[in-house]
């Protein structure tokens, strides 16, 4: 079976922009949560959010292009262009070419017809929805922007990355809610294994922090009521009461080992196992027995050819909601038995990036392997006594990290687990 390796990484997250900055942000265990300026002046019930670092999309991608795209596509372009550059896949711009951020597209020698794009997103162009619907109500149908549909479609980001890079292989968008980024990487890997692509630009993106979305998540009881940024997101803590919404994007370059070696690419890790399942239970709540999560983890281990004892660290879904954290910890115990991998959630720093979470946390998993370090679960002070797991808190833990499992579980009961090695 074809080995699939990671040869490029790009990330923009509340922890930082760029792999090194984001990883240092996670290791700092300092929460990125802060009051959102738009929500402190209205009646939005929750005001904290974890925002990506500021950047100027006009400067990075051209004013005309940026104005025709939603923020979620901007974030995907930042991460996608960084991943392609990290992989050595971007050609320098030709004279007179206008492709800001993506240079001259894919380098010569890479067969563009065999380069796929697979992105996950739970919501898509949320900010376009938020701005255009009031415009429709207040000004009427004839004042709706003709760009509304292409800006808000959840597949636009994947399409734009294809247009900018010149990739003409399979191009898809996956929506498994909060598991979408991980699901995209799973399917992207399988496209390579099946021989349909040599290389896949894969990841996840989300920019859903709008007043409507914040209000809706709050009304359903998913968001924390804690207005202290330093303790609002506290996965596995006995006092956790909900998540903080985040935004961002992460993209990796998945490549067959043969293709990577042929072009002399640097290998940052291997995606050796992937598992997926459905809870078949409830729209938003996991079953108490953790059945779906158990299946996803077991399938990822089986796919990798690993025993539970081969996993050193689990990057947990760990949203900081009472039911999710308890159920995930229980499922981990059922799968791993007496073996206790170092368990940590990076959402204490980043908040919950919804459809981007799995891709962002995949990069953090690769960094844990590269640095032999498990990050601490930020803000967690007292581990819930009902959680029977080796949760890393306080300080990052230096230790040998040879294999990492990264978990992502989404509304609708859709689950994804990935296994990475060096």
C-alpha cells in the first residue's frame, strides 16, 4: 500500500500565523480568547472569541480578488500558499503575471492533472451571509450582491486554491462539521492511495464568528458563560462549561512517498492511519458509551497496523464542553485500556475552530513528534474526577513522541481519528 507523507504545512490560527509561531503559541499555554469588539456593543450573549492574527488580504492577494471572496477563503489562501511554499511547490512569478500569494503556481515537473485539493469546512462563507441578508431585507432583492453565491459557497476556498495554483486533480469540499478538516485529510490520503492523485492539498478552514452564529451556539448551550479569557476554554477541567469559538485555517501537502522522493521533498511526517464513524445517536450530543469515537479510534489504529500501546500522545478533540470531554476520555479508556497516552487539548489556547480544528490540530500533532513535546492543556487547573486519563496540564511535557492520534468529532455524530508518525 502506498505510503502517504506530509511535505508542506501552512497555518493561520489564534495561536499564531505560520507553523513555528502557532506552535510556540500553543506551548505558551496562553489563551487567545478576547472580547470581540463587534459583540461588546450589542446584545450578543457571549462576547469572547479566538481570532486569527490580523492581516491585509488586499495586500496579500490583490484588492479585486480579496473583495470578491469571503474571509474564510482569505484564511484558506493564507494557509494554502504557505503550505505550497513550504513544500517547494510554488514557482516564482513569471514576468507580468498577477497571482499574489501563489507566485507562478505549481512548479514545472509536477503534473497538475494529478494534484488534488481537499478542504473541510463546517459553515463556509458565514460573514457573507451575515452581511448580505440584512442588505436584502433593508434594500430589497435588486440590491443583493451578484457575488453573494460564489462568496458564501463552502466549496469556494477549494476552487480558488485550484485556480491560484493550477491544480486540476480531484477538487472537493468535505463537511463533517467539527471533524471536517480531519475528514478532508483522510479522503485526500485515500485519493493518493487509490492512484487518483500524486499529491493533495488538504486541510480545513473556518471563519464563522458572526453575531448570528455566536448567538445560536450560545442559545443551544455550547459556548462558555465564563467571560474571563484566561479560563474560558478549559478542556477536561471540573468547572468547564462550554467552548470559545475560534477561526483559522490549516493546510498540509499530502504526497505519495515515491513522488516526494523523486522530487527531493522534505518529509515532515506520515499519515499512517485514519478512521471514521457515525454515532447514529443525536444531532449534537455524543452517546454516553462513546461508541462512535471508539470505532473511529479503533479503525485508525487498525488502518495504521498499530496496537494501542504504539500511541504516545493523543491530541484530543477536547472542546471544554461537559459532555464531549467526559465521553471522549471514556472512549479513550475503552480503546487504550491500561495504556495511558499523554492526552492534551490545544483548544485551551485556540478555542474551537469548528471545521478547521482537525487540520490545525494535525499540524500540532506533527510538531509534537518533531519536538518530542506534548503541549499542556491550557487553563485547566483541576481535572474532572470523572475523567480517567493522563491529561497534560501546567507545563508542556518533554517525552519521546513517535506516534500521535488526533481526534475530531462533529455535530451530526461524525467522527474522525488520524494517526501520524515521523
